[in-house]
């Protein structure tokens, strides 16, 4: 089975679009519809990657990302930030917060899969260099 | 004393008495007249005082009125600013609300088209592509609206950096190429080889290039499109001059001043005939102004149009 990806998105339909694409390409998908739920889920089960809508009601995606990146238990989980509108400022803000990837809506199957693959490959590469450097 | 002497003396005395009588009369007259004058003067003074008082009062009322009007104007101004802010906020919100379902529509359409929910026959695939194209168009309109409202609200900030103009031109061209090919239009590009290094907002320069090209392609049923980029000087300042020329339907002289207005397309039916939102040129003009540049247009019905955008080589934030 392929990697486990947590999709955090408040809109049911947009959540299903992302999940359906990921499932179609063989990934395991977990879903959260708000920031609080996402934080609780990550605490229970650490996913291999998080696809995070930044405009969540309540605790925003920005805040969830900030908390996950601050916590040593979850800081290694790569996050792909998802915003509603392609704005360079959002992209910069996301990378500054420590996000490993960025996507703007509308997401197409091709766009999402390319970015997920890229971020996961980078994660594996950095883990390898980290373990070889450490041992 | 001689009699004659006495007589003369008497005469003199009489004369003196007569003169002093006249003098007294004259003095009395003078006093009376002075008194009269004084009365008149006092009256006038009083009147003047009254006038002054009235003027003061009028002045005060006027000042009061001015103060009141100023206050009202300030209030109205503040209210307008607030309303404008609300409008931008509303547009931003509504854009977000509109985009969410639209993103889902586009997402599901892509999923269906790619066969993720099962096999689709070619005819269905074509229809799904058309749904997607239309949704994309709608999304573009929403994004343009949001851009315009942000520019108007003064919320569109410039992100100035060093710009590789040639790369930007290529980027804009790759976006417009499908439309050029679809209409079989000839395209000529002329970029001056040693362009100065530009400092500007790359995304906005690219948008200007793309919107101008898209506008020309849209209104050119056949023939060619020319894009030229060169440096030029105006009033001692260096500018980059972008020229987009087409052999399209052209614009009548009396319509030229309106083409940069939002939602304006020369012929009401042209939106149906040529598509588009009527926001493209308006955004070009606003972005150009935002970067300290200006835009010129020349056109002739049936022959085509030429748009020239001048952007400062060093855009200031």
C-alpha cells in the first residue's frame, strides 16, 4: 500500500475531489474537515503527507501548519498548502511557514499528483541523506 | 472830543455791534449745523454698527454653514470610504464563495474526463472538456473581478523585483499560443536584443502582455498579430515600450475613449460574438497606471488596432 495522506478541506465536494484523485493513484486517504479535527487526527496517527486547505473556518490552515511545524513530533510531516487563488504572496507565506509544497485551486489530477510525488520523493531523499549523515 | 469824532466812534461801535451780532448768529448757526452733523454722524455710526453687527452675524452663520457642510462632507466621505471598503470586502468574500463550488465543478469534471470514475466514451469526453472550458472562463471572470476590486480599493500591491522581460514574453506567448493556432493567425515577435534590466512586478507585466494579446486575438478573425518590445526615452526617463498590433476589426474613433472602461465592449453583441469579459483592457490600464506607466491606442475600422504600453524601466513601489 502506498503512503497515507491526510486531506484537510472544509468543503465536502472539494475534499472528495482531492481524495478521489489520491485514492485513484493508490494512496491511502484520511480526511479532516477543520483545523481542530486535523490536529487531533495527526496526534493519533502521523500521516506521510498532509494536503492542507489554508482557508479553513475556525483554526485556519495557516495556524494548523504553524502548530504542526513547531511540534517536534509532527514537524517532519511534509505539508502541501492549498489556496483558493494563485497568489505569490500566499506561496511565499506557505514556504516561509515550512510547507514543502504549494498548490492553487482548481486542482487537476495531474497537478495534484505531480506535487504529491515531488514532495514525497524529496522527503525520502532528505531522510536518506539524514540517516547516512547520522550513521 | 469833536462832534464828528464822536459820530464816527458811534458809527464804529454800531458797526462792531452789528458784526458781533453777525458773528454770534454765524456761530449759533455753526453750532446748530455741527450739532446736526453730529446727529447725522451719530446716526450713521449707529447704522454702521448695526451693519457691522449684521455682517458679523451673517459671517458667523456662513462659517457655521461651512463648518456644517464640511462636517457633512467629511462624514459622507468617510461613509463612502467605508462603503468602498465593504464593497471590496464583499467582492473578496463573494469571489471566495463563488470559487469554492466552481473549483469542485472543475475538479469533478477533470475526474470524470480522466476516467477516474469509470470509462467515458469520446463524445462524453468532448462534452466534459467543454464544461471544463466554460468553468475556466467563469473562474477567469471571477478572478478578474477580484483583481479590479483590489486595484480600486488600493489593495493591489506591487512586488517589484528584477525582471527578465524575454522570459516574461515567452511565458505570455505560451499562454496565448493555443488561441493563435486555433484561429490560424500569423504571429510576429520583435524583441530588442539589449533591453535594459527591468525592475517591475513580473506577474503584472505578464498579465498586461497576456491581456493585450488576448484582446487582439479575440478581435482579429484573420490576418496577423505583432508584438514588439523595445526601450525608449520620455522626458529623460527610461521606459519599456510594448506594442501589440493586429489586423482585426478595429475600433471607431468615438469608441476609443470607452474601451478601457469595465465591462465595455464596443458593440453590445460583441461579447456574444467574441467572448471575453470586457475586463481585460480595463485591467491592463489600471495595472499600467499602478506601475507608473501609460497606455495609448490607435485604431481604424476594418484595418486593425495598435496598443502601446509604456512602463518605467525602474518601477517604484
